[in-house]
C-alpha cells in the first residue's frame, strides 16, 4: 500500500530558484510559488472557521498573508519558506479578526480577553460536556469574575443581530426586537393636527382666529374671551359656533 499523501505545501527544493526568478521580475515564478502554497493558506484559515467570519473571507485574508510572505521571504537567512510563511499568514488572520470582525469594537484589552475566554470556554466545554460558569472561566484564566463577565459581554459585539429577528428563537411567534424598542409617539399626531388647523383657519378673519386661539390654546372661558376681544359673551358664543362650522365645511371640501 502506498503511504499517506504528502501535504501540497511540503517544502520544495526549487522554492529558492523560483524566488530568485521572481526577484528578477519573473511574474510567472511569483505566481507559481503562490499557487504552490495556497493549500497552506487555506489550511491555516480553516483553524478559525469557528469565528463569526465567513470561511471564504478568512481564506482571502490568509491568501493575502501568503502573498506578503512570498514578497518578504529571504532564503539567505536559512529559514524555509513554510517556516516563514506560517506566522506571517497567521498574523494576517489574527489582525483581521482582532480589528475587522467586530460590529461594536471594544478596547484592545477586552478583545484579547474575549478571545482567551472563548478558547477557555471551548476547552472546558469539551472536558465537562456543559457550558462553564463565569467562576470556572475566571479560575481557568486567572482573572477576576468582573473581568471575565465584561469580556463575555464584549464578545456579543462581534456580530450585529437583526432588529427583525425574534427575541426568543426557541419560542414560536416570539416578537421581534424592533417591536420592543418602538412605541407610538403622540407628538406626530399633534403636529399633523396643528398643520391641518393652520391650513383650515385661513378662511377665518382675525377676530375669529383670536377667539379660537383663546378658547382652545389658552383654555379661557367665554367670559374671559369676551373681555379680551371687547365684545359680549353671547357674541363670543356665536363666533365660536360659526368658526367651527366654517372649519368643518372647509375640511370636508378639502381633499
């Protein structure tokens, strides 16, 4: 039987020759070297497939790290290409996850502690078969309960949930988050009503508008209105009745 197949990125003896040709401007040599080690980049990206980032995005980031490694590698220092490329690619992946994958970006110390907390949670879950408590995570990391709690809360900012998503995914008919945030604002109705009234009262004369203002804005009684505009209380009553009727007719006639 034949032995297990070698990884596609196993060190090749002609890597240095390709690099030297690349340094002289041979673009085909550069492309060949990059394509040869793309499986290495993909294999390193797969390590982070448990992160919130899509695997295809991680592979693109790892491939960019591979390109940088090809352009920076100096074989004269006695380091094999894979030994140089691996930390370069991993650095690109970690930098991307640290700085680009947070919907709400916390301080760097919380980002680092959040990743450590996630790693500790996976290890404890594998060992115990259940979700670890904050106390267990704190003991594992040698940090305080407050620090771990803060890191757990910060990790929720990596991805943004849709406001239209149900609050309780396990309960059928659960209301959406947006429904708990929104509420009717009576101010809109008042603004619309005021705009409508201002448009309708254009058919009234100055005295009628003054009477309506005193009655419905300042809430004065008819005797007080009569004293303010200089007429009898009976006349104020007739002005109010006629004005309201005119406004009603105008409202019906206006689309």
